[in-house]
C-alpha cells in the first residue's frame, strides 16, 4: 500500500493534535442556546450550543458540573467556558465545557424564582392578606412615571368611566438603578394621603425594564401598605413579584383603571337592583302585616269574648276543688294523728301521763284550730281575689258603665240592620232588664 494514504483514525488524531496545540482554542468563551440536552446516568452532560445560524456539540463531564447554580434545560441561553477539541471516533469537533452560567436574562429569572419562593414561604402572597378594593372610590393614587402611555391611559380611563373620582399622581422612576427605592418612597407617601386605592405600575417592556417591580423592597412596601393596591405592570403574559403581593393584579395600566372604578352604567344597574330589592322587601313586609291583621280579626277570643270568662270560671272551679281537697286532707291527717295519740293513751292509761300530756294535747288542738283558721282565712282571701279577678274580666260588668245589651229572641243584636219596625227587643241593663218596641225614626 502506498504510504501517502492515511487511515481515518490517523487523520482524526492529527486534527485533534492540531486543535489541542492551538492556544486560541485551549480557552474559549461562548454564548448560545442549549438544545438536545441529555443528562447521562454517570453525571456527564451532553448538549448542543446554537445561535441563529450555527451549532456546536458540547460535553460537560461530571467533575465540572458540581459548581452549577442551575439545572440546564433546552432553550436556556448560557455562557460557557471551555476548550475546543476533536472526538476521533466520530470525526467531529466539540467544546469540552469547564464552567457554565445562565446568560444575563437567565440570571434574572433565577433571582426572580428565589425571591418568589422566599416571599411565598413568608405568606406575602396569601389570600387572607389581600385587602378588598372599594367599589366606589373617591380618591385614587397613581404611582407611575409622569410621562408615557401608562399614566395617560390610567387618567383617561378613570375620567371616562367615573368622573366623580379624584386622581392624584405620585410620579416615580419605573426603570433603572434608582427606580425601586423611588417606588417604595412614593408608596409610603401615597399611603398617608387618604386615598381609597393605589395603582402601582408602568407600561410594558423587557424583563430588565420591569425589574424594579421584582425587587424585594418594592414587594414589602406593597405588602405593608394600609391602602389597597392594584398592580398594573404592562407585561400581560408574565407576572412580576409586585403582581403576587398586590391586593389585585391587572394585566395592563388601562385594565387597572377599569378594575379600580365602576362605570355610570354599573352604578345605574346597581341602583336598579337596590330598587327592586327594596320594593320586594316592602311588599313582603306589607303582606306579612296583612296576614297578622287577618289572623287577629279572625281569632277565636275576639269572636267569642265569653269564652275567656268561661275558661276563667272553669279554672276557678278547679282551684276551689283543689283547695277543698287540701283542707280535707289536712283535717284527715290531723284527725288520724290525734286518734293515734288517743289510742296510745288508752293503751298506756297512766293517770300521770294523761295529766302531763293534757296541756300538750290542748296546745296541739289549739294550734290545729289556729292552723285551720289561718288556712281557711287564706283560702277565703284567695277565693275573694279570684272572684274579684273574674269580675274584672267579666264582659257583663261593662253594663255598669252605662252600656246595654240588646237581644232579639235570645240573639245579640250587633247592627241596626238586624231589626225591623215593631220588633220586641229585650234590653239588659246592669241592674235589670226592660222590654222595648222598635220604632222608625222620622
């Protein structure tokens, strides 16, 4: 074989030797997007780095992955440091990555997730801490840049929807190094300005532009404010930390203004609802009172007043019967006790004991008679009280006040329409009865 022909292995090894001895390739700094990522079971990472037009194979051995601050995924933009060499078995060159970190935006996302997790664990996102947005605010504070579309959209929307509301602007930086402290200061000022609600935000932009609303000091200022706050960072697809902490999140500044105030039609609809509810409540109350009145008018007592007297009569009879039974029982018990004592005396029959107990017996009889007299007296008082009570409730007593009861054939006359000329009527007065003849009044 002619020596001018080389094997593939020889060629690939020669190319590898050239690459390994090139100082410009021993330490390179590249940036690109990860694709085709694979985490080998042995801990080695295999992936492709690409940009808009080219791609490069990459490998990061397990010994170099210990310093990674993130978990690589497809689509991540990264910054890598390593060396370029060839892999003879496949005849391709690749970068052997020694260190890797997220590109600028990626680092911001890591900071965002860390702060989000920290504040979540502290409870700053909990619903129970959210303050309700007043339905009809009288004064709204707006914390945003005093120039730009955001402030114009908020002002015009509030003026168009709810012109009764006063709007106070608290101008602030919304971008750059000093934006976060400036936002915090204006929140504290507005929180003491007697506003009903605050709108805090800005127009859209990149994550770097919106970063002030991902700062921890801004999040804590929103959480600590006594005034309800609507977050209005105009970056609808994504959330900022301010969105999670605020009492209400709006997708845009215009949306925040719409959430903060009602429209005239909303107020009219609410008033109509109140009117309907008020009318319904009044009708219900009137119907309830009509039912109560009907029940009173048709109650048994009003239609039959004598029934009240009859009930009292029956109750009095029961009381008298109970009283008589009690008196009889007491007398019987005392008589029985007396008979027992007499029988004991008859059995014993000592003259001295009789004489000794004679005075005691008299005392017992005397006390018994006194007790009977007192019980009879009390019973008589109670009886008199009940009789007087019955007299007070007796509807016939009203006749003594000059009224009379007119009857026709034992039927009580309630209306002149129940009589006709020459009817013979019985007129009951408090001290007797008279007979009358109905005459026609001319």
